[in-house]
C-alpha cells in the first residue's frame, strides 16, 4: 500500500518523506520489517492527528489527560489578566 502511495505521489511530482513516515499495527500482526525503497519505516504506538492523540487501542485516557493539561495551561496563561480585571 505504501508503495502505491509513493508511486501516486511521484506521478504528481511529490515525494514521501521516509524519515518522517511511521506506521502502527495491532496485536494480530506479527513482526516483519517494513521497508520502502530500502528505507526501514519506523513503528509508533501513538501519534497526534489534527490535535487529537491517536493510539491503536483507541484508549482515550491519554487524550483526556492531554486535554486537561492544555486547558490548565491556557487558564494559567490568562490568570494574571483575570486577576487584574477583577481588581479594577
């Protein structure tokens, strides 16, 4: 499948960045080296896609935790502004 992608990209003048390309697999797939044009493609257990953490188990706990940390970070960043607004 990745080879098909690479060929289709090549037809329109694009090239896959094989150092950035990774794959995920479930437990039903045994280990087998995954290569394209002699380059070994790395495996990952999760990644962030459009701001959402994706993993093979579809476990939402890490994503919810990441969302909470992001929300706290935003609230901390505006905390001083809110305090100044209340005191005026």
